[in-house]
C-alpha cells in the first residue's frame, strides 16, 4: 500500500472516486508512512489517533458507496499548517504558551478544505508565530529538510513542504508573509504559491482591515494540484471584506512560448547570494528560453533601502499585536522567542505617522510595479538567497561575507512580491553542485494575474518532467 503515497492528489482523487482505491486504504498507507518517517523529519505535529482517522475514512467510503462525494478532496488526508484554526486541534503557532489552545471552529480556508472532502489528520510544524524562514520551535523542535536531515527545511511552511517531498501528504496548505510558501517549496523541490493578496481569505482574526501582508495558499508536487487547491481555497467571504470578489480562472494548459520574463537576479548586486544560487536559477531560465520564453535582464528601478525600511515598519506594525496578548501570561518573556519580542518591542514605539509614511512608500512601489508588468509578464528572482543551512542555526548571520542586521534580512528577496500584493510561485530550479540541496526560482506576476503564473508553471513542468520527478531518499 506504500505505492498509494506516490500518487499526487488529483490521481488519488480519481482512483478513490473510481473505487479503485478506498479511503481506508489511502489513510492506512499515509499513516504507515507517517509513523515510519515523521520521527526522522518532524513535519507533522498533533496527529489524531489512527482509529479516529480510519473511522472517518470508512465514513467517506460509505458515502461513495451511496453515490455521494463531498468534492475532489473526498477522503484525502491533509494536515493544516499550525497557524490556522482547525476545529478540535490545538492552534499552537509553535509557541509553548499556546500548547493547549484548542480551536473551537475552522478558519475560512479549513472550512473550504473540509467542504471539498479532505480529512484533517493533524497539523504541520511551523516556527514560533510563523516568524523566520526556518521551521523550529521549543514546543515541537525542528523540522528537517526532506533531502538532507542535517539542514533546514525552510519556513514557515517547512512542515508542509517536507510532508509533500517525503510523501507524508499528497497535498498541503501553507501561508506566506515573507516567503513562507516559496522558500520551503524551493528547498524541498516542490511547488509553492503565494496568491494575490485577498485571493484566499484568512482568518477571520482580530483585524480584517489592515493585517493583509500574510496570505494562505497552496503547496503541491504538481501544478495541477497547486491550481486545484488554490481554487478550493479562493473566493470572496463576507467576513473578510478585503477578500477578492473576482473569480479565479485556473488554466488547464501551459505556456512558455512568447512569455516575457524580466530577470532581476540579485538586483544589481544589492542582494547578497550564496555561491551557486544565481547559477541554479539561470539554468531554470535557460530551460524556459529553450521553450520559447523571452528572458531579459530587468532593472528594478526602485529605491531598495527605502522599500526595506517601509517593509520593517509594516512588519513590526502587524507582528507586534500578535505577540502582545501573550505577554500578560506568566513567564511570557522567558518563553517567547527573542525574534518575536524584538518585533513587538519595536512596534510599541511606532507612531501612526510612521505607519502612514510606510504605507505611502508601499503605494508608490505598487504603482511602480505596474509599470514593470507593462513590459514583462513575470519577474524572476531566486526563492532564497542561501542554500539550506545547518538545522541547528537560528538564522544565517551573513551571506557572501555581508552581515545580516536582522533575523530575516537573509530572506529580503521575498518581500518584493509580498509588498506589492502580487502573486508569486516558486518552481524547482536546480540542485546544489555538490550536495543534495534543492533551490527554487521565484516567478512574480501582476496583481490578480494568478492564472499567468499557473500557466507558466505548467509550461515549465512540461519541459522539465524528468528533473521534477527526482525525489529524496
């Protein structure tokens, strides 16, 4: 039954609905693999008891026997990233103070996943509060890379990415603030997509008007699965007034011929990069060129330091209020990670004028990006500035001899899509020249052009099938 875990979600769905595979068989196959491999990788946390999950699978089989299906995810196991609420499961956000924080309702996204038929089996590991692109916390420990257990899985959707690469799940959700769907996808040789801001309604949480930089989205081993999951997650919800009302049109074809790609590389030397990162991405772009894409070096043309300062203000303004409610709890400052306290302490001194100035910079940046997308269909950047690093490190202190002045400066390459509200996708690009470490290429499109990215990724998938079929031991 281990072969069942090799199917992508669409193939598994087809076989379940054709009654070639039972939901019970699928559940047993995944649980067997999880019990064998999860102790090595530590990707899934708070897994439900097996007997309860098998009973849910049996109920799904009984529905199919009556000719009823909940949707394309009917009976398919999923684990939800541990920052989203799934009723009956703890939402710990990787924080010891929230170990017993049992969700009493589903988030909007989880509601939609369950309505499409999935069986929620547990949660996927994440760094504390989802901060930092390295999945570790003091509650559950570190998640190890699917290709090399000595190095980081990335984050903050690191547990989800490892589950996909190691076939612990057929498909996975994640969320992305500062590359949290893109970086771990790139480091584990899968696809991860940050949708257009508002495409996938989040929460609802304490604020529905300002807290908009993070977004949930899909992660998958195939672009077909990626698009189907995004379609399931997407759509307007009246509880989230800034969610997009426009319908997502998921393309069923791929296209690279004539696609105009602006290659930003390292922004003219501004972004420090590990040796080999740009070469890995250039190799992927050459493959696209061979299929008819037009790749040109692009001039970013915006003050990058001004943009970074505005980003810091926004991030502090949005992260501080997430940490603040926990500070009244006993031992909070002893338990909460120093990076989260750093964000909170700096948010406490921000003024409204500080935030409005940063918002005006962001507005000018958005309008500038519109001019870039009038010339190029997509912009390309690496999905990370470094190769996967030692799992015991908190974060890289320097890149190419340059000191990092914050715990997240090493992921600056991911802010350019987020700050513009643009969709971005990470596609597997290449492996390290001497190590089994994957790297991803980040493609960014204009606001609401999610279908453009999916079509480009499908075209890329078509020409790189053999490379994409590589899997970890």
